[in-house]
C-alpha cells in the first residue's frame, strides 16, 4: 500500500525525477547540515496541501518554490544543537505552524525504543498511509542498514508485506529507497519515531 499520489512529492529537473525534497537546497550551511527534520515536515505539508486544495501558501512546482516552503517550515520546526532528535520536537513545531497558518490538520506520533514492537510500528504506518499522508520517520541509529543515514528524518510513502518482511518505500534527499523495517527495529540501538497528520 502507498499514498495515493507519490508523484506529488516528485520534481522534474531537466530529464531527471527528484524523489522528495533535499536539505542541501537550504540557503545556509547550518540549515543544509541540520535540516532533515524541517525538510521532512515540509514534504508532509506539501502533500496535504495538494490533497486538500491549498490550506497553506506552499508550492513545490520546482526547486525554488519548494525551498520557499522549506524556509517557512524552518521558522517553526527548528533543529537545536542536536538537530531535531525527537518526535516531540517535531510535533511541537508542527502544531505551532498549523496554528499560525490556520491549517486544519493534527499530528499523530509513535516513539520507538530499541526492540520496539514491530506490530505497533506497522499498524501505525498503515494507518498513516490509509489516511493518505506520508509518514515522517526519525531514525536515530541505522542498525547496520545502508539505505539512509542515522540521526536522520526521511519520508515513507508506502509499505508492503513481502513474505513476512515489511518493506518500506521512502524518499530521502532526492532518492527513492526501500528498506526492511523489521531489520531496522531488530538492530537499532537508539530507536526513533514516526509522525503523520490527519
């Protein structure tokens, strides 16, 4: 299963397709270094904005319009010295942004510790996808996976059960990736969390 319109989070650049937003598009070095959380949040908001016909003044028709949205989101979802290292900080900033813009959505968050319940994680992701919202995923430790960085937020757009293995499809820094959520939860030393909006 996946969100209904993953193409809404894709940008065409010349003949290439960019899968999702990229924090390196930020205009300052600190934002490029620490901006994965706000970038991920922007992806969720851009998707919902298209789905619900423009509750926010955001576009992602091209890289400049996407960066404009990312810069606005940074004002509310602002990483600290350790980045944006919790779902609580993500949700607190998101709630402030939604209130400021009068947007109607509400955050749902799931924190995950080392050796967390795979059933709870899969159920949460499926609920978000079924509501047609991408999932923000905070990974504090990769647990040996090589598809993405640790201490990092990415956007999950779908999940499939492949012979008992739950494979997530995600966008990260312009790339489309797949990874085994079960392998992550078994091997991560610090856990992370997930957020979606309804």
